[in-house]
C-alpha cells in the first residue's frame, strides 16, 4: 500500500491520510513513493511509484479525481518506478509517466482531470521538469531518458532538444537548473 498524508504545519498532528493498494512489480526498490506532493489552489496532487495519480482536496483529503497511469498509458516502468513530482502550470497538471504511444508526459486539466495532451516518446526519467521563460514564451525543460528538451507546456510540442543518451543506464534524477542563459544537468553514471 501507498499513503498520502497531510499534517498540521504548526504542530505536526495528522489531519488526513489516503491509503491505496499499490503492488510493486518490476521495480528495484520496494518501499515508498518517490515523488513529492504538490499543493496548488487548495488541491494536492500526487504520483505513486506504480503510476497512481491523485488530485485531493488539500483540506479534507477527499479524492477529486484519479488515474491509474500504468494501465491507462501502458507505462514502461523504470527500474526505480515513477519518481517525478507533478508540475502545475496555469490550468495544467503535468505528470511524467513514461507511457507507450507518445505518453511520456501527460497533462490533465488540474480541476477536472480531463486529459489535455500527451507527448514525447523517450522513456521516463526520474528528473522533475521545470518551467522557464524563453523569449517571452513558457517552456517546460524536461530531462527524459534520452535527451534534454524544451516543451510547450500548453500542447506538449517540442521546441528544442539536446541529445543525452545514457552510456550505462538511465539515471537522470536531478531537475535541470537554470542560471541566467545556462541550463545545468548532471547524471549519476554519465556525468
């Protein structure tokens, strides 16, 4: 089972917990989800190791909408499972799920859960994307299993790419970092 917990920030007392079945199959480490929960506009968004996606009412823990990404998008599970934190951009809740048929990234309406777009066919990494601005345009910078890409967060279309094929095994974990006009990425095995 996996759990999403909510605690009082002042005294640490539990407020709510949501527990769900999540049989870990085909992953190398069988303990606990890896992605952080994101809070935005009174809602909490989570991604579990095996692809369970939830949108909760942040105050009550009531499930507003959910998805089973492993089933819905035919996820090609990375060895450590799904690990990237969801990102919220405008009305989009974007998840990296590593699904087949151009579903590495899937964007949902953050309120209703309706799928808005899916895109990319590189395989999931463990690196959470960031959204930056380039020439007045929002760009989601994502480090996939095979390349660093700049993506339109509203459509999933690719603006630019820099190939970065793994030499040994895909271990892109850290989020890209932006400093002025530079983007920095670093991998465990491949430097």
